[in-house]
């Protein structure tokens, strides 16, 4: 006779308590660094064509406007300075740089609990950008972004399981002095989250002071160099095919200071990059290969992320479009080129052209985030919070993005097929003398957390239940969650003595 179906004891309250308890990493359905790479927008032959075209561009077109120090580094590496002042890079020089390049990068967290390993198809989602506005969800308005907004974004990110790193998503427009803005950006982000942080520097002269602050935060230069928890997002080129002189000088200083760098090429297809998806990828690859030669000429093997970030353009208006299907293809193709070279890479996805968190924002963010993840992109930048084609950042959208990225990660995980998951034993038990359904079985209950992802804010109630609980609005729920997070002290804040020393040395704009 068939044995009764086993059930978890303790009743509904106990099961709810168990589901609410934090899961260990081995029990989570999704986690940072999961493997992607199932989706391939490009064939092997197409990747080889893109590679050959990028090499030809470097050999025959070259790049202009390298700083004098950069010219010196590149010429020593074997590059050629033409009569037109453009630096051309022979194929052998690129191949030499590829042989020296860092193949696996660990982006450290400050507390060691959220380190990111960049290699192969391991995927991580996070913020990025330089938005100049904040989205006021309630008033449906835009206002200037502030340092407090940046600090709050860091604090919110610190609480979100599916947002794995914080690259500065907006500019502190309430600090007019660029040096003070750069230093306060580091302060506001590092005391808001212990996750890895990316930031930029306006001028080379600001890097030394920033490193001094980071040494103070880390507990000394040696501790900083052992575990650098901030990386430099560096727009080292001004597309098409020009070095950004001051950014290159910043990059040289960051390399000397032991800071990982993101080599960021952000051409706009149809404006500063070819209008075709393939052409935009070719130019981005060529520019980042030039950056790779540069970095490895300064310091062989220094951690450098291959940051091909081509953006799309709406050719009807000339406006940037971050939420298009073409953008998703650009990012997916770039991810494949990172794998072609075997290099840690990053690109932009998850941006939306929508002005507020609405249905348009949802479909645009999900499309490119899922494709980036399935392509195995190591670092998915700008994946949450970015609106109006990168002009606006939204705290509520950041919080809602945690749910969205959770679903993208579940797609990335794919389908587990083995003797247990095919569930023939369960089918026999349930169908042959059992209850005729799988609700409440021990197998269903035991796998409901490890196999399924549940939205924190997304609504799955029936229409009747939804009406009974007051027809909750998703954006209002996100605002309430934001206020709840920000009502608690930051877990990443510095101890009072360290904070006092930093404030004594630097002009910190955040209130103590």
C-alpha cells in the first residue's frame, strides 16, 4: 500500500517563519557570479571578423591625443607615432598585451563578504552612470542630484541581495568644486556600502588625495593595496578613436596607486560610433584593445576590465536610447567579445528611456538585463535605477530593480535536469494512491526556496485579495521600503574615531 505523503510539521506559521529566515548561499536559488553564456548573438566566425576589423582599425587608423606620458608608454610597447600625430598599434603589439593581461580579477568588498570574481561567464549586476537628476516618483518631477542622494543610493544598495556592486550612479551637483565632489563621492559611497565601489576622477591631481582618503579608510596603504575596494571607472577614450588626455593621466595614477581600472569606451552608434550594431562593436573593441595595450605598457598584468559600452541612438531624433532591443544586442555582442579574448569585461544594460518606474521601464530594463546575463557578461553596469537615457536616477527604481534582477538571474540559472528534478518518484507517490497534487509534499516544500525566486515587492495576490489590502501601488511600496531602509543607521558607516580623522583632513559635505 502506498505510504501517505509526508508533510512538513509545525503548521503554516512555522513554514512562513522558515521561508522568511535568511538563506545560506548553498540554499539560494540565485547568487552573485552565476554562470551565463547560454545566449550567443555572434557566431565564432563573426567574432573573428570583428577581431580582425578591430586590429585593422588599430593598425591603419590608430588613435589621436594621447598624453605625452601615454605616447612614451605606447611607443616603448611597439606602437608607431605617425606624422599625423596618431598612434597606430601593430597586431603583434596587441597580441603581446593580450598575453600579459590579467585574466581573472577580484573586485574586493570592504568587509570581505561580497568580493566579486571576474572570469569566464560569471555575471554580476550593479549600478553605474553619471545622472544629473533624481526622479521624484511621487511628484513625477526631476530635480538636481545631490551628495545625500548618492549616499542614500549606496545605503540602499548595501541592503539589496541582487545588486552586487555600486558604481557611482549620479553626480553630486550640490558640490561645485570638482576636487571636493570627487573626494566626497568616495566618502559618501564607502560609508554607505561595503560592497565594491566604482568611481571616476575629474582631474589627475585629485587622485593622490583620493588615495590618501582610501588609505585612511582601509587602515593604511598596505591594507589598501592588499584589498582595493574601489576601482576607477575611466573614460580613457573620446570616440571615435581618440584618447581622452586627462583621463589617461588619471588612469596612470590609479594604476600606480594599486586601483583596478575599468577601460570604458562609450561610443554612441550613429553619432560617435558607426550606426550598425557590428560597426559599433568593432570600434569599441578596437578602442578597448588600445586601452589594454596602454595599461599593460604601464604595468603588465594590472587589473583592467574590458569596458566596451557602445550605446544606441534613435536616428529619428538623435537622442540616445538605452532601452532598445539594439542596445541589448550591442551589450550581448560585447560580452561575447570579452569571452573571445578571455578577458574580464563589462558593458551597460538595464537602462531605460522611460522617465519614471512604469511599464515601459520594466520591459526595457528586463530585455537588456536578461540578454546581458544570458551572454555571460561579467559586470552588468547601469542595470538598475537609470531613467531618461541615463539623465535621471531613481531610488525607488533601484529597489524595484532588485526584484527585476532576481528574475533575470533565475533565467540565467536555467533548468536543472537530473534524476531528482525529473521527479518520477514524486509522480508515482502522488498519482498512485496519493492526493493527486504536489501541494504540501516534503519535496515541494524542501525545494521552494532553492528552486524559486520570490519578489520582495512585486504583487502576486488575487484581484480579490488585492482589493482587500487596499490595492497597493508598486511605486508607493518602493517608497515605503526606501524610507524604511534609510531610517536605519548605515551598517557601512565608519567608526567615530576614523570618521573624525577623515573629516579633519578633508572637507566632508555630508553631516556627521
